[in-house]
């Protein structure tokens, strides 16, 4: 089954010097010195990627223990990667 969103991944880096890599599937999109920089870059890439693919973008960040978490962020007053509440549809 195909995903309804494009996926960006930021794998955990053991090194304090990075690199922190933003990937789409196995393709690296950029390398950054810190995890925060990689997350900000993924957030910045998401709107244009979403526009070009016609679907939302999900950002996944890996923790030191190997687990993954979907990153949620705020764009123009809306929370990205979260479904709209029913109240929004009722307006």
C-alpha cells in the first residue's frame, strides 16, 4: 500500500559533530552539523516538496535508541503533520 504522504527521514548520528542527514527514501537531500539544523531544513523543504508531489510531507526523526518519531511542527499557525479537528471543518 502506498503512503498518503511523502516521507523525510533524519537518522540518528552518533557523532557530536554530525553529520545529520535529511533523506527522502535512500536519497540524501542535505547534510547538517546538528539535529536541530536538519529538522529546520526538513521543515523548510516540506512545503515545496508537498506542492510538487501534491501530498503532505511527514518528517521522521530517529532517537539514540533506534526508535523513530514523527516530527510535528507549526506552519502559518497550523500544526503540520496533524489532522484537522472537526471544528475546523464546521466553519
